[in-house]
């Protein structure tokens, strides 16, 4: 089976840094994705990690530790438009489909 | 096209009626996925296709739900005899190959069963 855990909600201040954690227990793990979803919109791709380590892309970075079943998404220089749900999702085996966590709703305050 | 196109954007059906949703994947993408998101909760995987072939249908309810991807036609997801609990946003997504390739999502079809 599989289990993906991430905090339900987080609040942070504009200009600050926030880290959203995700832990997973998944047989046949392949890789881990982070998606951003604004209310009423489609999820948009942020990052993909398959090897251990940090992937940096502008203000967003994502980290993976396969041995610990752990990932985080780091958002720097927070902007109001970063208020959204952040979805951690894994792929496993040869299936290719994403298995999602319940998402973390991030609220950025002025 | 350059994006996953889903129609209709909104659909209202009375209990017991049929609902049919359509999805055109990004041009050149051979994998199509359907997901159900109920009340902004987690995504539930329904079914995936590799071109017109069912690739993984482990998430598909055995009754009432069916899906197709036929050549030169949009993919479709059909729900026979809808129930109140089918009310959800149905997202279609596509990718070039799997696993590991980015999966791109459409805007979703909002189904409301009344």
C-alpha cells in the first residue's frame, strides 16, 4: 500500500521562507512530484525528484531523501500569489500515475 | 494542442442521469490519466491509457464508470446513473511517457449531481 503525509495547512508572511514537508511510505517508489493548485484551477507542475538531494528552480526548491521517505518543498521570498495548495505526489513501479497526498494549503499574509 | 483540453467545464446532472466528459491530451502525449477530486480533497486516480489501450484501471469503480481513448477522437469518461457522491472535479492529464515524465493537467470538469 501507500501512505503520503503532509501538513493540512500552513501560514507564512510575505517575503519569508516556508518549508512544506512530505513523508511517504510507498512500495516500488520511483520519484516524487510537487504540484501547485490554486483554488478552482488545475494543478501545475513545480518539481520532480528521483535522486536524493536538492533541486533548485528559481524561488522554489525541492529535496528528496529516498532512504527516509521524505521530501520538502522550499519556497523563498514568498509572494501573495503563492497562496495555494501544494500537492506532494509519488509514482511507483511501472504504473506512471501519480499518487497524491491530501495537499497543504498555504496562506501567505502581508 | 499545447494544453490538455477538457470539456465541458461545468456539468449538472440529476441523480440517475448519464454524464460524459471529454479530454484532448497534449499533442504528442501518449499517456492519458483521469483523476477525481472531491470537495478539494485528495486526488483519486481512476484510469490511465497508453494511446487507445487501457494501461491501468485499478482506481476505476467497477460499476457505472467507463472510459475510452479512441484514435482521432477526444478521450472520454462516462458515468452511468450518476449518484450524489459522484459530484467532483474530474481532471484529465497527459504525459509523453511514463514513469518520470511530467504529467500535465487540464482545467478539470466540474460535475454536480443534484
